[in-house]
C-alpha cells in the first residue's frame, strides 16, 4: 500500500467501493489528493503526507468519546489511561468506582447497565461514555400488536379553513386532527428546518441554514390571538416571491402587538435556549441586512462580520436589538406552533403523530456554518458518485458534520440536532441515512466524479440514536435508498431502525415485483416519496413526459423504449396485484388511474411492514409530484398546493373509500413472509438523494 493510500485510509476515505450495479470502483490518486487537501490534509509530496499523518495521530490522541451497549463490553482508547482504579460519573451525577483492565482487546472496563451519557475519570483525564439501549423505540412500543398507517405531506401544500398563501403549522395541526379522525397513526412531514427568511428564493426544505431551529414562516400567529388575514391566492402553485415577504410582514405585526405575557414566554424560551439561539437570531438579522445588498451567505459579508464572536457582530446585535428580538420571537412562535400540531395529532388519537425529517446537511452559507463552522466539513460539498441514474455524479452544494469534530466534541452537535428534530414529534426520518456510514464528498470547484466516500462513526451514531429515540419515545426511519454499503441495512435493522421500502423498487432478481408478504417487517412501506412519480403519474407516464420534455438523462435508449419498458412494468405490477388479491379485473388503460391508485394503496397496506406511509398526493390520486430531482426552475419544485382543504378532500367518497380499504389491510393479519433469495433487481437501487438543493 502506498503512503498516499495509507493516509487516505487513516483519514477515513474509502479508496475502493462498489457502485449501485455491484461493480468495483477505485478512487484515483489525483482525486484522493484533492479530497485530502480539501479536508486539510495535504498530500502532494512525501513530506506533506508525513505531516498529515502526524496531524491525524495528534487528533486521535485528543479523542475523548466512547460508545457502548448496556451490559456490553466497554473498549477505551489506548491513550486514555492505565489499568487500575477509575471513577465513573453517571449522567445523574452519581459516582461509583470503576476498574480498568488491559487484555488482548486493549484497555477495557466492566459493562455499564445504565443508559445515558456518563463520564469516566482517571487522574487528570476524562472521557465521555455514551451507553445505549440495545435498540431504538419501535412501532411495537408505540402500538403493541398493531400495524400502523399514516400520511406524508408537504406542510406548505396543505390548505385549511384559513385561506393562506401556503400551509403553516396551524394548517398542519388542523390536518393532523382530520387524518387522525380517519384512523391515521402517523403524519410524516418534510424538513421544517430554519431557512433564510429574508430570501424568498430559498424555499427548498433540504438546504437549510440550520437544522437546530425552525422555519419561522410556519409559525401560527393566531395561537397568540393575532388575526391572520385571508389570502387572495387561489392557484395551484405557491408564489413564494410574494408569499414570503407577506408572511414576514404578518409575523412582524404579531411581534409588535405582543402583550406582556407573550414577551415573558419568549424571554423564558430565550434563556433556556442559550447562546445557540442568540447566534441564530443575530445571523438572521445580519443576513437580512446583507442580502438586501446582494450577499447570499456569510462568506459575502464584510470580513469583520465573519467572526460571530467579533466586535462588529456584538455592536450590530446591540444596535439592532429589536431586529434580533424579532427573530427570537419567530423561533418561539414556530416552536409552540409545531408543538401544538403534535398535540393535535396525538390528542386526536394518533399513536405516533408527527414524523419529522432530518435533512442530510446544511447550506455552507447559513447560520450553523457561520456560528459553529469548526463542527462542519469545509472545503468539500456533499453529493453522490456517478451511478446508473446520475452518470455524472451529483454535487448538492451542502455541508455536514466533520467526523473528527464529532469525536472531538463528544458528538454534542449530532445530539443537539437529533433533539431539535425529536422535540415536537413521535418519530424522525433520517434523510439519506447512508450518511451515518459514509458520505460522498467533493472538493469545492471539482466535478462530482472527483470525490470519494468519507467514513462516519456508524456504531457511535446508531447508539446515540437509540438513546435519544428512547428518551423521546419516538420511532426512527432511515432513508436507506441509494448506493447502499453491504451490511448497512442489517446494522440499521439490528437497532430497530425502520428502513424504507418503496413500491417501484421492491423487485426480485428477475425484475418481477415483490409480493407484499415478502416485504420486510421492519420498514416503512411506501407508494412513493416526494422525489418520485406519484402512483397516478407513474401509471400515466407523467415522469416519462418530464424526462423527455426536459431532455433529462434516462437509462432508455429513446422515448419509445422508455414508454415500452413502462408498459411492461405496468403489466408486471398489475399481475402482482392480482396475485396478491389487492386488485381484480383486467389491467386498466394508462389514462385510467383511479383503479390503479386504489390497488396500489391496498397493496402497500397489505405488506408485512410495521408501518405504511402514503404520500397525500397518492391518497388523492394526483398526477404531479412535489419535487423533480435535478431541476431548479424547469419544474415547480416545492410549490404545488393541495386542491382543497384537508377535511374536504378526505370526505370525498373515493378518497374515503381508499382510506377505508387501506385501514382494513393494516388491521388484518400480516401476510406470511416466505424465505427470500436475498438478491434484489438492479433497478431497485436508487443512486442516492437527488434533491433540488
């Protein structure tokens, strides 16, 4: 092995990897040098490599974090201490003696039976111990003996009694109560992370400014008695350029009208939230100021404002205190509004309620990157390698946590992010859960193919997930679609994390569709996601229309071949429905989507999966999907609205009939799960997230 390869592996880079088709791939030496340089580890010469190796070894010596399972062995870093006596300080503050030993595994201590974040001390040294339950909180814990179903919605797309430019958390609360009345136990929502309030062009939920805070545009002023004016907007698409400034004006009016009780509640929330909230509010105020001058992120601000602890920022916060106070108020209002939505869901009978969505990363020009950039990757962007659906690879333009920084900080940023997502929910969906194991990182300015996979501390992160899931009594869903590393699904399942099983991709090695009894129990069964064609759209070939209209890449040789392949798949899928008893009669014509929609929902409902989640678009039989991956302006991403109020839509006879049949399939005994070959059809593997970033 060359010195370059030794350095790359020590840095966590995967030189050899397997693509979505199963072919072995190797990162070239020049690409490795570029990625290493971007990670702050120069490797142009032997001297560079030697210095970078010393830098990594020094970082390893500073490692002060260990995770373990309750009742399992605790393996400590060799550099921590010596065999002999030590002191264990439990999270509760209780202390007890501990004895360290050296054996063939290294430095160890006896198992710990109490889950939590503890500290081990010896001499002047201290290490953090995250001791986890064996698994996450599960569907069986939430609703013993039941197979649940729920909906997936885009919050802005919802309509309610109030005519708004877009749905907010108040609309979500009303909709949750309506869904619960029809028997739903879960309501999955797309990310509600903080965006950039001053910039009406940034409304994609997957490129947030911070995942620790909320999108203040969704706060419901009616909760504090402030009137919400009725919107004149009636179209099918949200006009964000007009809607965002109007909603900000409404929030500012609500802030100005706050009474003493509200101001006291905001002040108490501010004290509890501490420096992180303060920095975020100051960032939003600064961003509003400099965005008006053409700056999209903090990198374009005057240099004196790059340091959040600098004098210029302190002076700005003091002289613009009312503006900072407004953004603190906005966060408080968003929090109590989302809390109210979860209470509406569970209060109406949902076993789980809201399932929040944790985006895979953050905008490098946002609040988190400005205030805590030492926690994040710099010099690289997260993306996806070249694969069957993205031959050129993908660069999402976002950043994520640095693996080294996670260990250096005792995983505090990851823990805080999880808690923010679980604060108002009965479940959390981990976007691109493959990122718990590895992320494709691309040096800034380079093509996506010039990247490499960076390894993440999977077991540590899974244990933290188990701790936080149980504390919040919330299920965990991992989006395990993409170029999945071998064995990852099994490791997620061992922790009772639900995978995602999507109708279109559940196929066998011969290309046939998997019978519902063969779907994994420990998964969320879905007809689709916001990135995929709707049930009706797939049947009508609407996705194929978009592909060839926009001249997007396709595995088909031409449009005729694409449509011929879809015709064959329609026949295969309808045959699968007939064999499973979820459909009857001849195959409907492509334009006849109602019969197919009903059968598809029943088929997913009949699976052995613990949970079935149906996008609202599929429940209603809508043709267009919320987001078309890989597009920006060519398709109205994140702008589509529901055709009517949620309560009205659910009362429509054909929609009510679909719900009744779906609920009936979930209440019956789960179908048997025959033994499977374990092989999946190549078409079942997605190439990783293709979000519009």
